[in-house]
C-alpha cells in the first residue's frame, strides 16, 4: 500500500483531517439534536452532541488556519489543503448560523 498521497505536505494532510473531523462533528451534533428534539434535556446523548458541536466549532478555524499555512509553506500542498479550507469555512458558517438561530430562539421580545 502506497502512502505517497500526503507526502508533499503533512500539514496539508492535517488540515484536511481537521476539516473532515469538523464536518463529521457538526453533522453528528445537528443530527443528534434534530433526532432528540424537545426531549433533549432528559436524553443521555445530549451532552455528547454538545461536545461534538463545540469540538467541530474549534476544528473549523483550525482547518482553515493550517490549510492557509500549508499553502504558504509548501511548494505544492495538494488539493486536500484547498478542500480543507473550504470544509473549514463550510463548518464555520454552519456553526455561526446555528448559534444565531439558538440566540434568536432563546431571546423573547
């Protein structure tokens, strides 16, 4: 088995992993939250979904930053660095929209 795919830039591979991890984390958090619905407070899955949300929220900027650094440092970081930046931006937008939605629900006018 060849492992030369990520050889040019291990930093780009790390950013790609962070982007994929952030995407999986936000999907798990949102799918768990939508499945639990109103009964989320009494469910044992709610804390795990909350942790997955915040971990994904932290992975998104990390994927963007490491992807940009990989682009600046390596001569050819590969397509995975660009994809990691896009995935990180997508997850960051989803996190921000979710936080605005939560803020809108919790504030009564």
